[in-house]
């Protein structure tokens, strides 16, 4: 029998969707800032300050994104077991290592059954560790580049030391590349969610809206015993 | 020589520079140093009474372009006045003595101490620095001796700052700037290719007026000249904010003086006061003349600011013309193709071997594959 189980708490879902929205907006505005391919007529009301508006939007959503990251980081320490930071490092436990191998075999068509888990599988957890690292790098490079506008400001004070080691052009290049890596991740992420939703029949897709997943009674018993 | 100090104003008066001209020069220096107007008087007092400090100008792996920029200031207001303030004891390009006499004037100055050094050009370190020798001594040896005993060292130009053109990849001579060649000395960097003579002069004026070097950023560049980005003071900035860009050289937008961002202008990445001070007595500057900034006052600008006509550097290891956005698009395309293929295989598998688990769930999976 399948049981309905509350897995993703409100902060997890909220930050997920705020991240989605801000990454989409940041990618479009960021690409435009790097390569302003739309020529705006000066007759349009927004024309005389178009790049300014795009940059403003980029910065506003950057701050929203950072707020979301901070909330999610906090929740990784106080939230439930499936929101915990421990999910990022599955290789630390024997169970996690086994789950990692099972997931890899499943994706490589060497195993029919997807690994049975309540939260996300070990391979996904490991991927999120990489994504969290990319988020950090992207935020850091972003604030460093923003800080150059005012070298007396707080962002330059916090990040300006990096320019002793790296040229700002190289930092810009890294900022561009990470955007593409995050877009590539989004492609993978949506595909993997569709695949698992289809194969496991656990309501994965709706779970990121509702918070509820459908898990086997046997698995639920294991979870309850552990808890 | 140095103890004879007749007062700058008298010297200048004999050359036909009036007190009015002199005060105008002092005002310009106060403005360049971003000082309030009350400092004009203090600068004038200091310059009129200061003892002429001896100055040594060393040239290593350079093109003498920084010297040229400094000496070619057209009116007496910049170059001449500073040359009258300073007692230039050694400058290979403009000094009268040659050979042993030249070496002697350098040695005498070093022995006496209390002098300023200006370094132009990079210092090779590979193979014991044999790639640049003057009078049988390596540049590294000379720099260590002369800069080590100086009251202060000023580097002019990109080469003495971090190594400049000789330092660009693959850097065959192991060229470095003074900071790396002679660590731990009192040093101020005035990078640029060439640096603006106004900034060199203003730094010297600051030193003579206050007895200290001006405040610097973490790369040792004075904040009065390198404290703000070119982009943030650019006369074409309004066009940038409006999204009005030159699309190719010589198009209507270029004629209208629009922003050179898409032509690879490095103004957004470069700290310098070019837009406000300008070159050649305020005549013009690169962006004013319709060419993008190449970022010549930043570290490793030959490597990180090039290609000069493109927005971002090329990515090493991906061929000559590969830029971050093309590589990124390739990665996204590759990932999408890989997962599309994975999806097709997964769909076939799901059809051929349905998961046993679903049958026991009590959930009807009928019609799922239909």
C-alpha cells in the first residue's frame, strides 16, 4: 500500500520556487547585460534607461536569490531529515554509499528498480552539493563584480580581496560559465524528476507543490523506526 | 647640486612662467588629487620652498613610451614644472652624460640617499635575469640596489607594475614588476600604457607637499587616479544605460557617439581617471576618440583584457575563438541531447519491463502505457 507522507516542508518548497523564478530572471537579465542583443527604440518609454532597468532587475533578483539561499541554509540545520544538509554528502554513511551505487546503476540501465527513498536519492543529493557550491561561487563572483561600482562599499570590502588573485574579466567569465552550468542542471533536473515520477509513481512532481509524497508502507515503517 | 635651492618661483619666472600660471598648475594638481580648494595654497607654498629632491629614472624592459608621455606634455605646466622641482640625476633617455659618467651619476645619487626612483619597464628574472643588462649589471641587480635604498619608488606604466607586455603569456623572460622583483620597499604604482603624466606629476606634488605617498588601493595604485572605474565616469555612460551601442566600427551608432560596450570596451573592468583627466593636456582619451578602453592599468591586461574587441576573454583549452557563452550553450545542448536519449531508452525499458512494484501497490497502473 502507498501512504501519503509530508516530506517537503514549506521553507523547502518556498525556496525551491523562489530559486526557480530568480534563476530564470537572473539568466535572462544577466545574458542581456553581457550581450545586449535587443536594440530598444529611444521612443519607447522605457528606452532611455533600458540597460539600467535590466541591471536593476538583475540586482534585485540577486538579492532575492541570496535571501532564499540564506533561508534554505538555515533550514538545512533546523528542518526535517529530508531537508537536512546531510543529504548533500551521502558518501559519509554506508547506507548512503549503497544508495549512491544503486542510483548510478539505475541511471546507467544496469538495474531495473530505482532506489527506494523517501527524500531524494543519494545521487541527487550529491548533485545538489555541486549546485550549492555553484550557487556560492555565483553569488560571490556576482557581489565581487557589483562591489567594483563602489570600492568604499560593503560588497567590495567583503569580496574585493579576490582581485589580488583573479582579474575581474576572468571573474566575469566564471560568472557566465556558471549560469550555463545551472541551466544545464535545470535541464537535467526537470528530466530526472519526470523520469522518477513516472517510474516510482510516488507523486514526485506534485510533491514540490503540495509537500506530500506517496511511499510504500514498508518504507514508511523503516522511516518511523529510525525517527 | 641639491643644496642649491633658489625657490621654484624664481626659477620659473626666469623661464617666463608667471605666478598666475604657477597657481593654475597648483589648482590643477589639487583637483587631480581630489583635494579641497584650500590645499591649493599649501601646495603652492610647499612647491615654492621645497628642497629639490634628487630623482633617478630607471628603464628596464620598456619601450620608453612612459618617458615619452611624461616629456611630451605640451605646455610648461606639467613636465617642465616637475622637471624644475626635481633634480633628475639619471634618466637614460634624456640625460647628458653617457657611459661611465652616467653610471657615476647613478652611483653618487644612490650613495647620497634620500632620492626618489621612477621605474619604467619590467624586470626579467629567468636565467638569472640576463635578458636585460645595463652596464654589465642585470636589471634585477640594479633594481634591488637602487630601489632598496630609495626614499620611495614609483613605477610608471604596466611593465613596472606587474610585468606588462614582456610578462604576457608565455612570458619568455620571466618578466615581473618591481613589487615582485624587490619586495618590501616603499612603492607606489602608476600603471597605464602609457600612464597619464598628470597623475605622475600629481603623485610627486603630493609627496613634496605632504611628505608621504598618496593613499593606495590593494594593488598599490593611488586612489585619486585609480579609485573609480572608467565606465562609471565615462562620457558615453548615458548611452550604455539607455541600451544604445555601437554594433560595428563606422556604423551610424559609432558616428552618433554611442557606447562601445559591444565593441569590447574594457571601461567596466578598468580603474583609471582617464575620462576626467584625459590625455595630452586634456585634449582627448581613447573612448572620447571612438575606440574602446583596453584596460591598460589593470594587472595582466594583455592576457585578461584581450581580445580587445570582444566582451570576455577566450577560454583556455577550447580553441582560439571559444568564449564562455558559446561553451556554455554547448554544455546545455549536450546535456539536453544526452537526457533526451536517456529518456527514449527509459521509455522503451518501462514498456518492456514494467516495474513489479506498481502491481503490488494496489494502485491501478492500467492505461499508463496505453
